[in-house]
């Protein structure tokens, strides 16, 4: 069953799009990853124009973010102070991103830059995750217990409490 997307000017299989949304929503809910960096490349690989994929990814992120925030608020695991600071930074970053997006669109390089940025960004994230996994496997092979991790630079702040959990004020 196909559905016509007037802005993208093409017809797509609705079940594939639903599957993409469900898979990204599942991953976002399970691991707390932002859905935008997942759904946008999937849409681009499915031949949705990059401009439309970016805008549509932002729409999907809003839906999954709101539902995730409500769930975590009900569980008492949402740090409102941290969330507010991230929201302000995110609004500033999004404003700058939209400005650059418009600039690139005017000069006709938007599709190329979006594709390159995704390759660089996802490659960097994947490489860092690979290094972290390799280091974890090496520590496990040497029977070295994992060290508790705290936010921020490791040389600042008081030592962690004995239970290894971070405290917020």
C-alpha cells in the first residue's frame, strides 16, 4: 500500500515508513537515543530528499521526545534542571542550525552537506562506541571491574559516594 508525499513529490510504501518510525521509536525508548539522527538517514536511504528527511526527522523527534519526557516525569527520573539547561542549549543550537540550513539551501549545497555531515557524525559516534566496546572487552578479559563513571571531567569535584551513584542538588 503506497502513500503519496506531496512535499517529497513521491509515493512510498506506508508500511515501510511505519516500520521505520516504530523501530526508531523503540530504539529511542530503550536506549534514550535521539530519533532524529536515526530516522533522517533511514529516510535518505529510502530516497526521500535530504531536505524533507531533515524536516520530517525533526517532527518525529518531537513526538518521541514528548512521550519519553512524560514517561520519565511520571517515574521520577526526569531531572528538570538538567532538562531545562539542555532545552535552552537545544533551542540556541536549533536556531543556528536552521540559519545554516537556509544559507546552504540558497547556495544549492544542502543535499551534499547533509549527506557528508551524517557520514562524519555517525562515523565519529560509531568509532567512539567501537573504542569504548573494545576497551570494555579488554577490561573484562583481564578481570578488571568497570570503574564508576561520573559526568564531567574526571579530575574535578568531590569523589563519588560509596554506592557509586551521582548526587544532584
